[in-house]
């Protein structure tokens, strides 16, 4: 027996339906919408309704967030893809190529930090003058000639 697709299948979803199917809170959907990442329409009762393509877009946002892509970068990357259009394979490839470059840069930075940390632990001196993590190139010396209280939360660039 051949399955026939129901032609009356809903083409729009409520926020609750999108939340349930995508695994994100309704408040997250509202936040994404406020940031321009997704879009909704309003029915006669002024209730939000989302096109079915929003499920793929939310999935892309969640995948990007999971790999550490900041929401601002996600938003910037999705600017060229209309919010009411399903993202194509070609568009997805372009997104992931850009995000892959950003991840590669982050990985390289983390590897350098890891290597510097190993050297710091290996020396055991906790030098405030030569520590490659806390005071690379003795930058803190430029801030004065007296003693400097090193606060772990202090920004070295300030």
C-alpha cells in the first residue's frame, strides 16, 4: 500500500511545537527571533507561527553554539540567508567552511596556551617577570616600577 502524504499537513508550527521538536525553550526561540536569527508570522489572534524551515535553522544555530561559535558570529554568518528560506547544502558548506577556519584558529591558540602551561608548571618558579601565561614579555613592567598586585581577573591590556 502506497503512503499518501496528507495535503492538510500544517505548514506552520506554534512556538511550543517548534520548542518540542527542536529541543530548545520557547524563550530561546523568542531570543533568536529578537536577534534576527529566525522569523515568525502572526495569526489572526496575534500568536506567533513559524514556518517548518525554522526547525533546520534552529538546528544549525544549536550545532554552531555547541562547537563554540559565538551567537554574534552565527548571526553574521546567517545574514545572507533569508530567515524564511530553507538553508541549502551549498549554503551549509559555506557556513561550515567559515566556522572551520575560526575553530582552527581557536585550536591553535589553545594548543599554544597548553604548551605554555606545561612549561610554566615544569619550571615551578611562578615568575611574575617571565611567566609566558601571566606576564608574557614582562608587559606588566610597563605599568610601573613598583610592586604590582597580580589579580587573576585583571586584564593585562588595561
